[in-house]
C-alpha cells in the first residue's frame, strides 16, 4: 500500500505540518542541521500553532478528560516514569492528578481530528518509512501529558523521536546527547532493575546515573517547541501545572526494513513456510538462502516488503 493511499488528506481543515511546527526554522535548515540526530528548541512566536493551542479539549484538564473516550494512564509516584502507570477511566483521572500523578493521554490522534491530520502530515514530511498498513514501522502517535506542579520524569532515553508542544503552564527539560549507545532500539530509565537484553548488547559505554553539568536546560512555556532525537537523555520537572502535546515516531532502522522485506520474500516459498524442526532438519534450504537473496535486487526486495510501491518500481 502506498503512502499516498495510506494517508488521505482532509481538506476541511488547515494543513498543519512540519513547516508550521518548526517555524521560523525552515525545513531545509531542519533537515540539514537537526533531523534526525540533533535537538532543537524553538521559542514561541505570536500566532504560531494557534489551531493546536486553541483546540477546545486542550484548554483545561477538565475539558481534556470530558472529551476522552479512551482510558487515561496515571503515572505512579514510586518511580517517576510514565511506564510505571495504571489505566483509569477518564472520570477518575482528575482524582489521580490531584494526588500528584502525571496523566498520560495516549492516542490523541483518535480523539481530535486536527491532531490526527497533523500527525499524518508530519509522518509524510519527515519521510518516515511505514511499509504496509499492518507493519507501520514508524508507529506515529500523539500523546498529551498533564503534569502537576513539582512533578516530572526521571532521567531516561527513548528509542523514538519526539516533538513537544507546550500547551499551558511550564516544564523544565534537561537534555544531553547519548554517548553510551548509538541509535538505541530500547527505552531505558535510570534506576531500572534490569536492562533489556537488546540494549545491553548495543551499549559501548556505561549508562548515565545522573545528568552531567553540561546538560542543556530548556524552560517550555506555551507555544514553545522542542525536538528530542532518539536516544537523547532527558529528565523533566515542573514548578506549575503543565499540559503538553507530543508527536512521537519510532525510528525504523535498516535492520527493521530489510528483515521485514526478507521475511516477506521467504514466506512466498512453501518450503520456508514449513514448521521449523531444528537447524539440521533442512540444511539444503538454509544453504540456498544466500544464493536466493543474491538473485533479488534491492528494489525488488523492498517492493516485496511493502516499502516501495509497485507503481514506483523502476
């Protein structure tokens, strides 16, 4: 399925995308200097992103919960991490917030059309690979964080890229480039009992336990935008109630794209669809694997995987 068919533009609303998000930085500057590996902080500009900042359900926590049709995640105060959370009905979320629990409103693209359209536009304009609809390797999503005063998240890094728009209140971010692992495929939070095995193999230096003195600090106020690349260490704190909107994108790697493509090619053969019975059960099949892959072009391989539409095949 081509991206053109996977994402249909809705003409009933303003087409908000990357240009509007990073203004006054141009897209040319952004792709040359920042995407996908260097952080970017953009102070507020009068009138910028007003279509997002003025959305009715983003005007207050009460409006946000009233419009919610999905459950809300409430972060437990024991670990200061959004993955240590419980799922609540929207009507119960404010009680948790009043008890100093950050609220996470996942999948905002299913709750608000303007956010959904902006997410689609950003995915296309960032050139993120998707593949077929059932693969959707970039897992584009939008999330609202409602953080009470004097709360935040402890030091961690993500395996995805994040664009943050501060909606109301303020939040302090401290960030620094990750010099322990390049292009991590797993998230990690300091103080975690265990490190994912995949991440352990990817690290080439000891992970941080505290932010160093040369970390960069940003104060997010309404209308500010922050781009946090995949793998950047960051922690947040608030001194007043904060509401922010994130656009988050997983980072499909060469390994992801080619392994998915090879998988699709192999599944076209009945022999490869047979039950696996151990490495010695079909040595001929395994020995022919390299020869099979040598005969298929990169274009054909990616087309089979759904990453290049048939219509664009040269």
